[in-house]
C-alpha cells in the first residue's frame, strides 16, 4: 500500500471512530496498575448495574492478550460481520466485543503494542455499537499501549481505577491515577475490591488483604472514592459460570456495592453536566 493510500485509510478509520463515539454519551475506562485485582469483574458488573437502570450499555474488552469478558458472560460464539461492519454480541441486554471471539480457545496472542492498538481501533471504527448511554472498556493491567489507545481514540470521560487494599496494589494504582491524569481523562474514581471477607461460618469480617488502602489513596490524590467490594465466594463462582452477580443476586452485599458505585458515577455525570 502506498503512503498516500495508508494515510487515506487512517483518516477514514479516524472518521469512523469519531462517528462511533459521537453516539455514545459516556465512555468509561476501567484499569489498574496490577493484574488480578478485579478489573473485568468490575467492568462487567458496572455494565449491568447501568443496564438494569434501563441505560443502553456496551462493554469493550480492551484486554487483547488476556480477554476474559466473554468467559465472564458465557459467550462462546464467533463474531458476525455484515457489510464489513462487526455486529457486537448481545448478552443479558448489553452489547459486547472481545478479541476472544476472534481466536481459538487457549491460543496465545503474541502481539506487540501496535498490533494490539490496531484491534482496539477496529473495535471502535468497525463495530456497530449504535446509540449507547455507556460504553465501558475493560483494560489489561498496567500502563501500556492499550490504555494509551483507549484514551486517544475512545476518549473516556471517566477512569475507574481498581485496586485491592494491600500496598503492592495501591502503589500500582497510584501509577494508574498519574497515567489517567497525564492522559487528561477528566474524572477519576477508585474502587477498592477484595476489601474484607465475611466468614460464612462465624460472620466475622476478616481483612485478608487489609482494608482502607483505596479510600486513603483517593483522599491523598483528591479523586472520587467510589466504594469497596468485599471478597465473596458467589462472585467468583458466578463469574466462572458467566453470570454477573448483579443480575443473579441483585440484593447481596457485592451487588449493592456495585449499584452504589454506578449511582455515584451517574451523580457525578449529572453534576458535571450542570456545571458545564
Ligand atoms: N470481590 C471478589 N470476590 C471474590 N472473587 C473475586 C472478586 N473480584 C474478583 N474476583 C475473582 O478474582 C479473579 C480475578 O478477577 P478479574 O476480574 O479477572 O481481575 P483482573 O481483570 O483485574 O485481572 C476472578 O476469578 C474473579 O472472579
Ligand atoms: Mg481482566
């Protein structure tokens, strides 16, 4: 392809991305410094916390090398293309797209940053998201190419940073806050996940990873603290079965925590809207 053709292709893609995001009211990036802290769990449950409130929602799995969203939603099908457009999956009333639907189960994706960014661009340029109230991007851990691309192309208006209470996670979450600031994501909120465990036998609260680290971090950096989510066996079991806890057990503690987080984000948007 000539340089001219390449430039034209790039410009056309940028135009399609602009068109996609112009139809999505709010775009949220969920990320963290560390892996395994619950980003995908938060992304999925937040998506349905909005969805049950009658908002139209979508979830974009921006973890290209470790895509877990389809597993947590029990989606096994392959993507459908229509006139060069990709039709997102619809699961439990929300739209979803993931790299996992493009590869065979268990197959590794050994791609450098630019390739991963290319896929994210395609997820924005060529997927028929339609009109949405919320699009939530579930990111891989760290401050790599994926978050850079999401920030540049999807232009999130809110960064949800997930941490667990222990220090190694909080230190990495600090990096994530600074990254969100550098990337000029206008609003930042912290979720403390795996915050305490209620013993099913004696009901005592055991702080396996400690507690309060996320709230302190939010205060230190003057960002919104969105809430704490306890360690909960059903959350893990249901997520392995592809069923978000917020839909299966809407009145449990974890679901209540997710609802409160989504409400805080909605209230934040209302205020931001009034002020602008
Ligand atoms: N609050 C929680 N209670 C129990 N298990 C959880 C909780 N949050 C996440 N998990 C489990 O921990 C594992 C890692 O979570 P995941 O959302 O995949 O993290 P990440 O996307 O940050 O790598 C998953 O098996 C998930 O079900
Ligand atoms: Mg994940």
